[in-house]
C-alpha cells in the first residue's frame, strides 16, 4: 500500500452534478423545487433537530417515493447518469495523478447508478467507491400513488411546515407497502461516510493518520472531522458553511488543479509542511519559485501555473474564526457560479 490515502466526495471536488437533484428535476414535475425543499428539511433534521439515527444526505431516501410514483427504473437512472456527467475542470488530471501516487477512494452520498457511470467515464476503479445503494425494483399501489401525489402537493404548498413533513415521512409513508424496501437503505452521508472510511482503513489496512479528505457539503462534516482529528488533511473545496466549519483548509477554485497541488504536496511531505506551504503561499510574490522550493512534481507544477497563468491564483487558506465569513462568501459565490445556483445552494 502507498503511504498516503486520498479520499474524496465526488459532487463538488470532482463532479459538477448533483445527480439526485437532476434526476428529480428531469423525471418529476416541479421535481427540482421538491428536491430543494426536502434538502432544506434534511439540513433541519441534522443541524437543528439533530434527529436520532438520522444521517445527513437522507434527502436521497426522502425523494424515493416520488421517484417510485413516476415509475423511474434502474435503467432510467443509469441512462440519465451516463448522459449527464459534468466534471470539474482538470478533474481527470487529478484522478490520473492520484491513481499513480496515493491510495484512492470515492466516498459519495450519490446513488450507485451515478457513481458507476462516473467511474467508467473517469477510468476510476469502481471497487474503490462507496455510495448509496438503491434498487428501484419496488411495487407501488394506485392508492399509494394518489397519496404520494397529495403529499407532493402539500410539501410544495407548505415548504417550511416541518411538522407536516414529519407526519408525511415518519408517520404516513412508513405505513405503505413499498416502505420496507426503502427503510433499510443506508445513505452514505455524514456518519455513513465516516463509517465507509473506517471500513476502508480496516479492509485496506491504510494508515488513519495519513488521510487526505476533500468534500464540500453537510454530508462531508463527519469525514472531514475524522481526517482532521487523526492528523490528516481535511479540505473544504468550494464548500458550503457546513464543510467549512468542519475542515481545516479551504480551497476555492474553478479547477481541480488547486486540489492536485495540495495532494501532491501532502504525498511528498507531512501535514506540517502543507500548513507551512499554505502560509507562505498567501504571502508569496513568486508562486513559481515557491513551488520549486517545495519540490512539487513537474507535471503538477505545470498544470497549476498554466491553469492560473493570469496570476489570479486560487484561494488556499487555513480556516480560522477571523477569516471564516470572508472565505464562506467567496466559496459560496464560486460554488454557485460553477455548479449553478440551484445545485450550489443545496446543503
């Protein structure tokens, strides 16, 4: 095994998609608005209520009855995913370099149908991925369909009535026959991602103290904290407030070349060197000389300098209480710019 391990979420650090949102927006009338409303409810259950045994990212379970109501099949999800992959600039360069230098894994909340399509597209080993495993081969009755249609109408008409949502999702839907096929689905988000990382550590015998984790959303809080607490590298990439609060390092960039730079630096050095580099990066008037001094791989250095040849270098900072709000503003703007506001504002 290689000395260091690179573990990434896919939506944000690699992919510009939010596959579940896009599926909802494509297959369900007003599905995009429905998904955004349920995503805010999901954030509320995690961040405000702190509901017991509820994982960040469970929007992927909440939306399933509405997918089922539209007759969406596994094949529909696979075909749509394959035809709608949008990756962050230079992500393929990042993956190709990481595959040759570090242990590498994707730990994503996304449905397996999308992760399989993305893995094929980027030539990433599918066996090194973790995802939310969903099988749409379920049966729904006509009466249940009528109820789901009514629930959808009520949710869209009352987007902030979380008492209504509680009744729908924790009282009414659990009475339906198909619920037995949904209730045991393990969403790989938040605590689920941390569990996936612990499984990687055990199964692959990797060093838990040498993990580079990169994520961007509320589903990445626990794995970011895990990496930070064990002396690894935790990076919020174009992240929202949840990931920025959990991470030690912020990267804001339209290109994966910035992540590639920090990954290569960490692979060649220890964490202290990474933090020292970031401090110097923010003071340096000659970035090329700085990269030379830290012996950055030639291909990585060229990619970084060519990508940012106009000298507008990406934000790479250690997150503090003093700079948090400034970073959040810049990160949110970048997030919305490159992913689109509808996806960028999702938790």
